């Protein structure tokens, strides 16, 4: 399975600033996924990051607030912009190697970024 | 729309006990089901992956079963240890355009020494 390096592991940010989270994968993958986990909640998909094209955002998430870059098949960044205390969450990236139409591989997750906005 | 439910929401057991976590899903047209473990404030660690054609998977003290037709999966943990204390998440994914993961809310397991 793929190995993901996610940075930073945690950060405390001031209201109104931005935080950029990086994920590096040890193999080439077609799609990378970004999730948010609010305190006490399960994971919610923010967007799917495709190499060479715009990310696809889920309902309730917009590019201005969560811009994503995907410059190559092993790397992606998620920026959380104009931070407010409501953005305090764990943010995770995820990949699933192989063709998405194949069931042989499971999803792998990064170690998460714990964001606290003060 | 796929919905995943996990029961119980929380479970506290003494060390050494065998236990079962339950997961149910509403749409049986899944490609696979995955069980994850999450420690507080951390990312997800994949425990077991069951493909839709399989009935169960085993890894060490863990055994996961899948009954696709009834929309149910169980995670069995044998001889529980304090180090097993974590939140356990169940997630399913479908095929084609439904490849995205749908998560349950998790079961918070506490194993007391």
C-alpha cells in the first residue's frame, strides 16, 4: 500500500490567516482526497484532487475557502483560508492506489493535521 | 445515498475480553468495506479490507466479516488489550462513480487494564 507523509502534524493559527497542508505520496496515484474531521465527528470529504485539472469539491465546500493544488502525481496541498475558530478540525489526505474501478486496493490516509484557530 | 451506521457508539471492556463492533450500510452495491483505527488527534490506520466477493478477512487478533446482501459487517477483536483503545471506523466504497468512501461515525473503544 502507499505511504503518505503529511505536514504539518499540528498548528495553532490566528483568526484570518491561512494554513497550507502538504501531502507527499511514495508512489504515483491518480486521485488524492482531502477530508475534514470536526471535533467528535466522522470524516467529511472536502474535495478530490486530480493532477492537471481543477479539484472537484463536495457540496458545502468552495475553492475560495479550500484551494487545492496538485502539481504532479505524488504531491498535493490543501490551503484553509481566512481561518475562523469553526475551522478547528483535523484535516486528512487519502489515496487509493490502482484504478478506481478495481476493488483490490483499500484507501490509505495521512497522519492528519490538527488545526486549532485562536 | 449510502449511509453507514456503527453500533455501539462507545464500548468499555476489561482487558482480555473478546468483543464485536458492528457496521451496517444501506446500499448493498459496494465494491469493498474497510475498517480503520484512529487514535485521538491522529490519522487513520487501515486494519482490514474486505472486497465485495469476500466473506471475511483476518489479521492477527482481528477478524472482519461481511454480509453484503444484508448490508452488515462485524469486526471481532480477540483477547482485547489496553493498546486496542481507539476509535474504530467502518467505511464502504462503491464502483464506477461511487468510488468515494462513506464513513460511519465510529465506535470509541476503551479497554481497561
